[in-house]
C-alpha cells in the first residue's frame, strides 16, 4: 500500500508499493484477481485463544523524553516521553485534501472542508477534537503531520526502498538522502512515535508478480528463501542505519508488512533491526487466506491475535492498516473486491469491535491504526478504489454508529485501563 498520491498495483490492501526490479512494475494478474473472487461471503475468522492480562492502575515507566517500548505486568507497551503506558489507537490518512474522484476530477471532501470551515486551521482544530472524542490518540501514515504534529502523537512513512537493486550503492545513497531530508528535521520532536521504513514491499511471488526475488534479479532459479534472507538483511541494515545516523531517539516501526504475505524468514531478519514489527492486516473474503497460502506460501499463519507473528518476531507488534466497509454508505465498494462488504454500518461496527477487542487482549500488540479518515470518492480515486473505509463521509459527516462503537472500544484500550 503506497501513499494515496502514488501509482500502485492491485494488492490485498488499498495501497501497494512495488519496489525492486523493473520487471515487478506491472499490474496484478487479472486472472489471479478473478480466481480470488470465486470464493464467497464475509468470513468471521478462526478462533484464537486470547491472552488475558491485568494491566493494573498506576503503571509508570522511566521518562526518556521520547516514545519507546517496554514490558511490564505481562504485556508490551509503548511508553510516552513522560513515562506513561501508551497503546496507539491510531488512524491513517488524516488530511483536508484526500482523494480526487478520477471520474469527475473533483475532490468532494476538499469541497466539504471549504464550505464547512472558516479556514484550514479551523478544520484542523475541529478534527483534533473529533478524533480525541472518539478515542483516537495517534496519527498514522499519509496524514498531514505538519498540521497536526503539535496536537497529537504521530508516525511518518519514509518510503526508503527506491531503485531496482537494493545491493547497489545507489540504494544506500537514497536511504541516506531520505533520512537527511525527512528524518533529521524531526529527530527532537517528542510527539513523533517513530518511523515506518516503507509500506507493503514485495518479497516474493504473489498476485503482483509470479517470479521470486532471485528471478527478478538474476532471471534464473536458485535458493529463493536464502536470497530473500540476504535481500531482507541488506534492506533492513541499510535503512535502519540511515535512520539511526540522523535520529537516535525515535522508534523504528518496521515496514508495514502484509500479514497474508509475510514469511518466517522475513520476520527473523526484520526482528534484528526494528523496534516494532508493523503489519497491514486486512480481513479478506472467505477462503482467501487459505488460497493465498496454497498458491504462494508458506506464510506465517494469520490469527485474530497475531500470535504466530509474535512467536517468530519476538518483538512487539503494531497493526498499521485494517478497515471494514458497509453497503449502506452510498459508495460502490467495488474495489478492492477481495474485502468483505457488510450490509450496514451496525454490522461494520460489530466487525470493527470484534477485531480490535482481540488485539487489545494480545499482550504483544502495542497499537492499531484504522485505514482511513475519509471515505473514497464514489467515482474511484486514482487507482479505482471506491470504498467506505472512512470514519467520515466525503461530505465530512461521521458514520455515527461506527464512531460510537470506536469510542467505547477505545475507552477499554490497555493504556486507558492502566490509568
């Protein structure tokens, strides 16, 4: 999933970035998409035992002036700069100028902001008040952090994986340049939680391309798993070193891996370099997880509490994208076609609550980020997505049933129970 203003290919989530050899840069197979669509209705997911922890009141940590991670009372925590336990109840893509309708070439949300607020400062203030009242406490990827940084904790996506060859000197040069321009200016900001290195990189065969990484580099088969290990080691070593040279203070939040496409090999390399393993974890339509495993696996099994990811990674986990959509929103929800569409906002809210409550019960999860603040336009954004992913409509009207449920669920987040 790349940022909302970038070109993408079809993928499991709304934004898919395709780095690496030029041969990768092509649209997803229509045949593969058609095969995926042959399965049925929304899935509730398999049962997964949820670890229960008693956070307790009055939990405090040593203050360091920046966000960090720590363990206490049976679970992992984010820790605030002043030493309080923190669970990131986050939301992505909070901006006054989100998606342009590719059919009309208009931005309906931009028009709603222009008519509904005196200026962008008024919109910013009202949006912060809204998000806080709904229990959101962190801004996720693609948000207008320059406008919100003084008001809320936030995260930043760096997009470091440019170029066609991560072993080439140009890759390290690019990483250093990105760090110098994007990381260095924020190195002393206590409201910055940390850095995402990238989003949804491709590490092997999937619906975006059938070839292995080794095929892409050398055009012949060899040891794909061993090669992925070498590529991953090079990628994480170079990117994290570039960040650390500019910023010794903030968390490195991994690379937003797609849960259905993450291997144990990749997690074992990532855990050596990142502070938090970040996962984009969209629920798919029935049987798709199993079909992906059979077609392109083996991948780490996905469960409601992401327990298998923690078993391998041995680092705290953060879900950096997930969402649910409903048919009564007035947008088509036709793309991406691999996600379930619930009948009503009430059913959508139920799905949200079940999903996040499971994460709250998992002591290795330190946050979750809903994608996204505003619905996509009815005519589709630049890549055709036209889904009810927002907590507000393109007319800036909250989906009240959903946000009411979010407010209640956020009130029971682990850090709020520890107050």
